[in-house]
C-alpha cells in the first residue's frame, strides 16, 4: 500500500521551488534595505505561549492548534508569539531601542484544506518592536507594498484601527447592543461569538452576517483621542510615502493581541482566500508575555502559498533553468572522460549532465532535450581516439568539432568561454 502525505500537508516540487526562491530572495533583498534582520525560530513552543498571546476565544486557539497535550507543547500556528518570546528571552530590548526582525518558515493550523488554505503553510513574518510612532506603521506597510510590487503582484491594501484597552471596551458594548437586536439572524458561529468575541462578527464571511453589520456602529467613531490621532497620522505618513490604501472598518483580524492599526493586503484572484498578507499593532503583548514594560510592536505575515499561487496566475511565464551542457558519452572510456569533464564544468559553476547508462546516441539526445541543454557534446570511441568530440548547439542544430586536448579541466574552461560568448 502506498503511503501518501497527510491531508492539508503538501510537497513543494522542484518545478515550484523557483517561485518560492524568488519570494525569499526578494524578501531578503528588500528587508536588508530596511534594516530588518533574520531570526530563525523553533517550530514547537509551549502551548501556554499561544494561549496567552493569541487569545483563548479565537478560532486558532479554540480549534486549530496541533498540540501534544501530554507534553504541553504546540506546533506554532503563527510566528509573532514565538518571535516575541525570543525577543524577550534574549533581552533584545537592550541591543537597540527599535528592533526590526523577520523569519520565514512553516506554520500549522487544523483548518479545512482548500485552494490557498493548508494545514501546514508557510509565512514570511516581519515585526518592528520598540516603536509606537505612526511613521513605523506606515514604514511597515510600505515594506509590504514594495515587496508585492517587486513581485509584480496586483493587490490592494486595507487598513483599520482597533483602538486600545481604553476605547475598545466601550465600542464592544455598543456593538453587542446593536447585534443583540439581530441575534436570531446571525450564523451559528456569530451567535456564539456575540458575547465572547463580538468584533469577529464584523468580518464574518456569511452573507447574512455581512449584511447585518453594514449599519453597525463603526469603531472609527469610538476611538479615544490618542488612538484617533495615531490613526490619522498613520494615514498622513502613508500618503507621504505614496502608499495607496482604503479604510475598512469591518476588518478586525482573528487574534486577540491586536490594537490600533491593523491591515491586510488583498487580492480578488484567489476566491475566498483573499488575504495574502495581514497584520497589525500589538502594543501590550510584550509586557503580557513577561517582557519589558511599555514595549510596543507591530508586524505582519505573508502567506507564501497564496503568494506563489498569485505569482503563477498574475506573472508571465518564467524561463526554465537551462542545463548548459549535456555530455552524450558512448562506451566505457568515453563515460569516464565525460564524467571527469562534467565534474570540472560543475566546479566552474556550470550546470552539466551526463547519462551513465551507456545508451544509444538517440536515447541520449532525447535525454539532452529533457534537460533543456544548450549544447550537447558527443563523445564516442572514435572521437576519443582522434581527440575530437562533436559539439551540437541544441537551438540551431549546428555541429562543430570540439578538441578533447590536454586535461578535462582545460576542456571545461574552453567550454565555459564558448557558452559565455554564444
Ligand atoms: P484567513 O482569514 O484567510 O484565515 P488569517 O487571518 O487566519 O487568514 P493570519 O493569521 O493573519 O491569517 O496569517 C497571515 C497570512 O497567512 C494570511 O493572510 C494568509 O495569507 C496566510 N495564511 C493563514 N492561514 C493560512 C492557511 N491555513 N493556509 C495558507 N495560508 C494561510
Ligand atoms: Mg484563519
């Protein structure tokens, strides 16, 4: 019986890896310019870390975590909590007043798998810790915008403010009051959320709930003076940087720790999985996790599966990697010569292939075609004897003699010159 991968867990195949690499390389290039340093984190953490940060009444903690209950540990469902745990544990706050960090890796959530939604998925996560200035919120969103633009992706940015512990309770109360009148019409999830996590009703995907909240009170009308000023200054900075955005007062995010600015980068090309990146501010969280007092932070995570899907959909064809040279060797002595030659070519940083099976020339030419080689060097017994191989340009089909003189090292160098100038 064949054993298959677990539902919601996927292999990333060689032909897909190019896009993943492009994502990672682009992220690293941009982050470097913004002074964002990489940190690599474990994928298992104490369950308590997530319960305390993400919040007990959120979907993630209620039903999506992969936990080893006998050991009290959990596969991380997101990266912010782990990153802040590391920030606190290693005393990062004494290194620099404002610390910019990123991490890339797999996350685990037990949700229903569908296009752009898996149980193991990957995120590029970035956090700016130690600054509460609105300019930082804008800078972070600008990083996201620049990254997505570099990848030629068309997405839109939506922003909202969730207020703080001073102004949100008042809003929560008036929202519950409003929703209570429509209680019977809400979906089952929202009936349950109404008292535990009423803000989540605002971004419920169900059509009836969506319609019901249209006239609900807006959080933007309940912000305290500080939060209101913060949010309008964030918008001024976004305008200043030329980052285009729209306000969405229904966006609340699924994690408890957010306050003030929240944002999402959205696409209309992936069906229900519209968010390719999302995040927000979490000013009280570091203290709540046992870190230094008054350490604000803001961050966001990009979903790499959704980004690669979008790249496939929105980007033009990428050029496949070409094998530079294929050596078609006929007979034992030629294979020996050929294997030494391709090793020299590889040492020079060129892609080179050979078929050790000593098959017919026709079979080997077919193999050369499969590797998408630019040149094939044909070496048989006669060619070895006369020290003259046949070099075939696979695009023009033109064949020229190639001297098999001196060492294979020397021959590899000759081939490199040839490839460079052709
Ligand atoms: P959604 O509303 O789509 O469930 P979320 O609010 O749960 O997203 P976040 O926790 O904010 O997602 O994670 C940030 C990003 O990570 C998302 O915008 C998305 O691109 C990606 N992401 C989240 N969950 C998954 C998943 N199960 N599979 C693939 N990507 C995911
Ligand atoms: Mg989710």
